[in-house]
C-alpha cells in the first residue's frame, strides 16, 4: 500500500514534460502523399478533388447531395439561408455548443433562442423542447429552424425531433460537427432521414480533418442547388439555369443571389478523401479508448456522458461530469489536471453566457441545467493515438486530486 502511495506521489509530482492535448489530428503518410499530389497538379482551388470528396461523402453516409465548404461555420450559414431564414424568423439550438451553432442565425438577422440540455448526455432535452414548443405555439413564436447539436459525437434523439418538426412545422439542421462516422439506429449521421440538412466540420480537432473545412448534406435537390450557389458568390454557371438565356454566348454566367466565397479547395479535399478512408477505423479506436476510460473511471465520483444503446457515438470528446458533492471543486480539479500538463477543456461555456449574447438579453439563470453542466464538466484527452498508459496516468492524477478533496469532507 505504502509503496503504491509513494509511486503515485512521485508520478503526480513529476511534471510530465509532454503535454497531452484534449484532441489531436492523426495524419499518416498516405494523407501527405495525397496532398502533395494535388500541389503538383493543375487544380489547387475547387476542382476534381472537391467533387470527388462530395461524392464519397454521399456514398459513405447514404445521402443524395453534399456541398463542401471552407468550414462548418460557413456550411451552417448557407444551410440557414437555403432554408429561407431571414429577419423576423427564430432559430433554436442548445446552449452547450460551439458559438457557431447559434451565430449562423444571427448572420441571417434571425432571432436566436436556446433549449436547455439533459445533464446525462449533454444533448438538447426533448422534454424541455416539447414544453418550449407548446409555449411558443401559444404565444405565436415558434422557431423556423431547430439546430440540434450531436455533442461529443452522440446523436440527439432524431426520432422525437422529426416527430416534433412535423407537428410544429419547423426545419431541422443537424450540427454534426462532432459526429461524422457516428450512427443513429444503425445508419450514419448525415443521411438526413430526420432533417433537412446535416453539417459536419473538418477542423483538426474533429473526427477527420481537411485542415479547415466543412460539408453540408441534404436529400433535397433545391436546397442542394441553393447551397452550391451561395458557396460561390451566388453565381450560376449552368447555361440552362440562367435567367437571361443567350445560346450564342455560352461563356456567360449570372450572379442571381448574394453569396460568398465559402469554397473548399482541392488540397483540403485530398486530405479529406484520404482521411475518410479511415473513418470507421478512427471511430472504433475512439470507442475503444472511451471503453477503457469507462472501466478505469468506474470507482470515481464522476459520470462519463451517456450514449444510448441504439447510438454509435463517434466519441469526439470524453466528457466527465462530477457528481454533485464534488461540483464545488470543479475549478480546483480542472486546474490541478491542467497544471499536470493534461490538456483539459470545457465543452462548452454556455453560449448564452458569453458577453455578446448577454447583450442580446440572455442572462445567467436562463438555462440552469446547461449552467450546472458547465460548472461540473471536464473534457479529458481522447484522440486515436492516445495510449493506455497515458489514459492510466490521466486517471491517476484525477484520482489523486479527488481523493485529496474527498478526505476533507468524508
Ligand atoms: C467545431 C464546431 C463548429 C464549427 O466548425 P468550423 O469548421 O471550425 O467552422 C460548429 N459547431 C460545433 C458544435 C463545433 O464543434
């Protein structure tokens, strides 16, 4: 017993030289070769690789159309616009998300509001959603779009969300930035069975990366065409779709709506294509590491965010939520891990509590479960190359601090 204690104290005291980040991209030789090939080719910006990437994503996820962009943020923006979002409309999302899920509504001059979460899985609470919809209907303030966020890679209850969207006539954009490769009842997230559009991010901390990048998937041809146009200045090049047809001038193009330059380029798409081939493998590795964490954490006063049996999470994040009696030591535990070079994070500061959102009228107390979650959640490192020894070390450090705190009040 004593020797274990000495070993532990030594382990805790030695300042690990190597910082363990909470997430990390995995680039292999094939990725590098694919990118170099593009650099030596005739296309660097949007070209054949982007098109191929879009096709491969559709094939993999079993969806009709996709539009690759330079970020998920841009994809969310053009997704909202393609559903006709404008001033006077309302969008709802979860407060526990990256700010981009809410900002996209504001880009369109729409109003934003939030639905509180379920602390067990960090996802939008269906019960709160039902209550809020009922109330919104009674005061004539129903949302035009709901943006459920598949936090940490785990799908929201899309059966219920679809059902509610039919009753209350709202559109659904899945913010699946965390969850490519994840499944809901056996099918890949992004097949848009239960939504109008799904958006993924390929930022380096996400499941697969293109450096920066995103993609929007849909089964609706009209939405697809609109998003494609918005991605590139609102310009139409298809001669058959020009408003002023002029068969003798085939070089003509038209700007038909106000769009942006949100294009992905071929360098990014080549990296994405190469990474996509390993998607299932990456998701499996992430699930294996989560399982190992679950086993090692089971005696501690913490809960890992739950994943329902019919859901395959892509396990973008390993989030633990401290049990009630430990919540007041959240900062202490967080800082202790940080000082030991463990790259802990909080996913996320509730969006409504940021200064910008407070200026819009939101205040602390508006979404109490989200706020409690933010005061008790810690993201521990998880990425494909993280090994068991590192996980054990992270947990020993966490255990050491928790036992120290526990001995003060038990
Ligand atoms: C990362 C992320 C985004 C934004 O992704 P970018 O590709 O960086 O624009 C949006 N929503 C969520 C939930 C995210 O985690």
